[in-house]
C-alpha cells in the first residue's frame, strides 16, 4: 500500500463500448426480434475492474488500448473521471473494442469484438513495468493477448505484486498466466474449463500456493479448500467475516451473498474481482476479501450496465445495513 494506506492496483486489460439490448426472450434460429430497450455503457472487463477498484478507494493505473475514435475518447474520459491513471491507455488506428450484450428475463449473453484491445502487446506492458512493480495487486482477464497478460504477470511476480487472474472469457490467457497467479477467480463455467483437458489433453497448472475462488451468483462464492492452508482463513478472520463465511461439507469455505433484487448481471463478476483485489491489497484475509467481493457483486446486479453498477464503499455499507434488517437472509 501507499504510505497513506491506500491500496494500489494495476489493471492490464480491455476497454470496450457496450451496447446493451433487453429482449423478452432468446431469439430462435433465423428469427428477427425487436429489443425492448437499448443503451450504451462504458465497459470492457479490464476497465470495469479498474473502476470497481477505484470506487472502493484504491489508487488504480490502467494499461490498455482504445481506437483513435469517439468511442475510445469516451472510454478514456470515463476512467479519468474516476481518478484512474490512464497514461498507459494509448490510442491506435484500430476501432475501439465493442461488446453487444443481450439481457433476457433469465440470462445475459455477450459477444465481444476485440478491436484495439488486440493490439496490446508485451512491449506495451513493459512500458508500464514501473507501475505494475509498484502496485500491491495486478488484475488480469481474458480480453487482451496472452503475451501481454503473461508479460504483466511476470513483472508482478518479480516484484512481489499479487497476481489476480479472472480468466474470462476462458482462452489462451489462462494457461499462460495460471502458473504465475496468486488468486484465480472463476465462475462455474470457467471452473469446469479449468478441470478438463484442452484439445492437446493438458490441464492448466495452478501454483500450489494459489487460491481458487469460484463465484456462484446469488449463492455467493466458494474458496477451494485445497488451496487455503497457508492463509489462516479462520484464525485471522474478524467476527464480521466469520458471520458470512462457513465451512462446507467438503471443507470448502463458503461466503454467502446478501439477498437482492437482480436487474442486470453484466458487471457483477468484474465488481467481484475488483473488490477482491482491493481487499487483498489492503491486508485482508481471503475470507474477508471474498466477503467484500460478494457484496460488491450483489450490489452490481441491482443496477443496469457494467460500470454504472459498480459500487462505492458507502453503498456497500448501506447494503450491509439493509441485508441485516428483517428482509435480509
């Protein structure tokens, strides 16, 4: 942390313009359907996680690429308005990344065009080496090249910066970074991909000390018991943390989420990852960081759009108060 006690987070990742369409149901093959609503939001998993960390009080530096276009300038200005250091967010002669998000009453689907994000390479990351080395935690996702993500993770490991990997979407970034990651945050689908061999028959390797955290939506999250031995999950917990964390039937650590009315789950995973990184960078135990993260994810589903849904610490404190009331779990 900085001398003032503010956690420092570096994010190497994507910046996308999100167009969100609300539909009454999934279209059938060959069917054309009218959306009920359309809205544009700032997004990209990297940018979302950067904003999530910044709103929870971290000092954040973003490393990424946008197009030399109106959307790129819009995305960059949004990060700067959050107080995020964007000196390593450069403009390139490629269109800004785009995500098309469809929301129906039961699910969310996303199609991403990488655009400028694909131009971020290992050399670009090396230019930000000082910022990564000075950070308490590095956040990585699956929306930039494996070479860029690997370079960032190598710098972080060399300088004692926590590596927090959220391998979403699951692709070649995962095997490139998993051997260097301290914390791996996955949803149920990504957890399955981690457990099964790829086309060559190999299963990605995690460091023996790595902590695997599986998010489970409204059910909170589960911390893999095989990777918690050195973390003093119970002995160092605060009383508040232990109220939300419990041992499962297989010894897994289950962290419950507050009950909320869901509107749009688009940014929930990024809210979780950003909050978890802030917790760990602030000196919390894994269970305490997970408790903060599940609350951030819960808040995020109550607001439409990715970045608009990312909470502040004050909003999370308000959520805690409401969840402990008569209508809480």
